[in-house]
C-alpha cells in the first residue's frame, strides 16, 4: 500500500509540473496533494518494514481490493485541494471512475478545469490500465479468479499456481508496449491536428480504455477531422486486444496472433456489429447522418466511421463518443446496450465479461447437445486447440451467473434511488462493465452528475467489482474469508 501511494504521488508530481507549465493556478494544490500522498506512503512503508514480505492467497485478495481503494482515496486529493471537485462524493466518484478505467464523469464543464487537473484525470486512467495488465498477467491467475488461469497458460511467463520470477520480466515488457503505444498515439494525433496536450490526454485515456476527454463533447469535438477519429479507433482496438498478442507480434510470431481464437472472434464481432449498425444508421431516415459532418466519401463514410467508432468504443469499454448512439433508433439503443456485456479480450485493459468467457460459455453450451445424446462420452471444451479443464469452465459459468445477478441487483438499487428503468439498467450495466456512457438520463451526451449521492457511491462500488473480476472484492465480504485457518 505504501509503495502504491509513492507511485501515486510521483504521478501527481508530473501533473503538478504540467500545471506549472500552463500556469493554471492549481500547481501548489496538486503538489500539496502529492506530498501528503507520498508522506502517508513513506510512513506506511516505515511502520511495516520489519513485517514478513510473504504474500499468500488471502493477502493477494486484500492487496488487490484495498490497493484500488487506497489509490482512489489518495487520488481524489488533487480535486479536493484545488477546488476543481470540492465535494467528497463527486471527487471519489471521478477518481474511482478513473482508476477502474470506466470514464463516467460528474464534471459538467470539463473544459473549465485547469490543465494539471485534466492531466491528473487522464493519468488515473493510465495508472489503472497498467495495474489491470499486472492483475491479468500475474495476480488473478495466482488467485484463480474467473477463469484467468486459462489466460495464464497462454501468457509468456506466468505460472498459474505460483508467482514465477519471469512474471516481473513479462510485466515490464507489457508495460513497455503499453507505454510505446501511448507515445505512438500521442505523436499520430498531434500530426493529425490535435494540440499536444489534447493528444497526450486522449492517448492516456485510449490505451487504458478509459474515456476521459479534455472536451465537453468528447471525440465529437473532432467530428470534422476523420483522421483523428480513425487513429483513436485503431488504438482502442489494440488496447482492447490481448497485450500478450502485441508482444508476440513484435517478436515476429504473427502466426500466433492470427491463430488466437479470442482475437479472431474479437475482430469478427467488431466487423459484423459495425456492418449491421452502419447499415441501420445509413438507411434509417430518422438518423441525423448529416449532423456528423460527412467528409471524404460523403454520408456513407460518415455513417460507417461513427458506427465503427461507437462499436469499438463500447466493446473495448473505452467510452469515447462521437454521437449519441441512444438516439439513432430503438433497435440500435438495444443493440449497443447488448454490447455493454461483451467486453474486450483477456489480458487487455478493457472491462466487461471478456470475449474469451463468452466463447467458452457458448462452446460448453453447444457441447451439452452432444453430451445429452452420448451420456457416457467425455467431451471436453477446447480453446486454442487445447483442452480446457472442467474447473475453469465451471469457474467461468459461475462468473457469468454472478455478473448477471449483480447487474440485476445493481439495476434494482438504482431504480430504488429514483432512476427510471432505462437509466437504472443502463447505469448498472455501464458501471459494472466499466463502459462509461449509459442510457436514459445517463446517455452519452450527459454525465452521471444527476445521480443522487448514494447512487454515485453505489456505481463506484459496481465499477470496482467489475474491474477486479467480481470474486476479488466479493470474497472479502464473506465471513469465512476472515476466519483463521
């Protein structure tokens, strides 16, 4: 925890430096927040210096969950000290939305925020995204969370049953890819016409699949610059794919990427969903295609680009918007709501259920027909030409059932707090899937500020649950977890 706070303080210092460069008036406040955070981190490390540095399974759950909470508690200090978000409820919501890479905001006028605070919002995404990579590669397989053991078998280094020295090297390589993608997108967006500050912030938000923008209109601000939106689409796609596959690609093992089942279906889903949605957008008379500022190939290109952007943004749970997809037709509203539950790839920074889990659930469901006919036959589920152990299949089914149950409970709580049906189910699905934009009064053109205070805390809890693969948080709420064994 102390080490995490020191890292958090370091990133706050970076935001303070940028604040000083732009002379936005928030430099001292962000610096003070950084010093307080680092001081608490140093004290925590000092008082625990003689404790045994042994991390068992129980400690793993506690570190992961409380680590995110501690980061969120310290991460809201720049907002509070600078007065950018003076209310604790709103500051915590904005912070946990950042670290969980959800991207739902409560700020009404984003463009009025100081540059240092805007950068800090984006950095919370980027820090959270890095943390998710480490979770997926090293921690979750160790804890046996949600079928991530299967991903561990595919990753170059981690061992599913114990921490392996190569995990550190693997995490370093993946962080390097993560950092390199961020730099590459920043440069490309700058060359395409964005200011350097906007390019840097949007790159931090894209690679983490976060969605915080520096503009009130999000990516719709650049609707007349298609190249910028196509660049963001490309990097959203990369961020939503397995980062280990990027590692293989850079190592020249392209065949491994092409043959990966999850990547194949992830790409097919995006392509098919985009074709369906773009046809509806283009041919439905009540869809204001002309409002998209059609360029290059006219209205068809505009319809295709905006549907592609929104499909990739929702599937990867990035949450950037170029238009209000909930106003495109009732069919597309339901269509995009369904995409809230898909998610990106395992080992990516995307949230949601993940494509890999959907594939295995579908495969297992189809095999049940064969098992019904051949009751004595042993018919295993196969993934990437390997047999998937039964316990992992059961784990994934349990994850899916629990996810849907939590979605229903989340919707009921928001409904009880006064939200209408569309807003309640949209807010719950968006928060649990770390998507960002939702439906109804929480649609892509507005924010979550209209939620009551209790609703913001509840959505923050759902964000944490979804980001940390459900079991990690929920197991801490079970009495037997705290019993001595």
